[in-house]
C-alpha cells in the first residue's frame, strides 16, 4: 500500500461501536500498528467523522466491503476518502465495471483500493473460495493496490500471492479466528489483521506489541 509503511506488518481491526473506546484503543496501540481498519460497526455507532479522528493516530482503512453497481460504489468510495480514509476495501464479485470505478475514485484521492478475494471465516469456503483466484486476477487487471486473503488458510495466501505478484496482501483472521500471524507472513502476506485479540485484551498495547514481536521472529 502506498499510504502505510510496512514497518510492523500489523493492522488493527477496530470493530468496536463506542467512539470513546475506539479513540482510547487507537491512541494506545498507535506505536505498534501500520494502519487501523474501521468497518460499519464503528462508523454506524460513532458517525463517518470517526475516520478522520482515528487517522490522527494511524492511517485508516475503510472496510466497507463495497459491493454495488458502479455509481453507488463510486459514491461510497468518494465519501470514505473524503472522510480521511487512506484505503477502502471492496468486493470484486460485482464485476469489472464496479471495481474499475472504485479504482478510479481511489486514484483521484491518491488512496488505495483493496479487493476481497476470500474471507477468513469458514463460510467463505461455500462460495468465495472457488472464485478467489479469479477475483485475485481481476484485482490485478483492474489496477487495484492490493487484496484481502485469509490468514486462517495460509495455503490460500500462497496461491493468491503467485497471482497478484507485488500487490499488497492484507490477511484477516489472526487471533480469535485461529489464524497465525507468523504463518500468514511466511505464506506471503504483507500485513496481518488482528481485531478482538487486541481490542478485547486487558492491555491492548501489550497484546499488539506481542503480535509484532511474533512477526519479527519470522522475518
């Protein structure tokens, strides 16, 4: 990704709903994360302005998993980037025209578009996994900056890496879902995404630091 440095290789998934708690956690872990991923739970709970607030601590990835017709996708991405997001996560299954529109808006704001290839939960095996490699190819062809691939299935990260080349791979599912940060990085992920293990910890900063050390050991 252009807007975050690959320093700690860790992205926090901040899936909380309370603004005060979100700000406190972001400030606490800022030294140990390369970016903070914000989704609908926090935006619906605290408002779109929370993106700009959290961006004071780390670059923000708007995890809106955009999946709509080109015009609607454009509107969502535009609002996210205008609110201060450095990157937006989108789905690729809506097709090339919707994805191209997201990429166009991202370039307009000098922001990144990350395409979901395969999600980290077991249900992704039902429909997404069989199409994941095709979605990875679409991400490359559309000029996206990177893709999302599951840390819970590192073998899939390896397959997707072979297709996307030097595009950024961010991998969710570390911690509460059972994925290993070290295995995901060794498989080819640039960043691992960790949520509950950090934000539900008694001391989120210590937990984030522990994960960073685990990653450092596998470099």
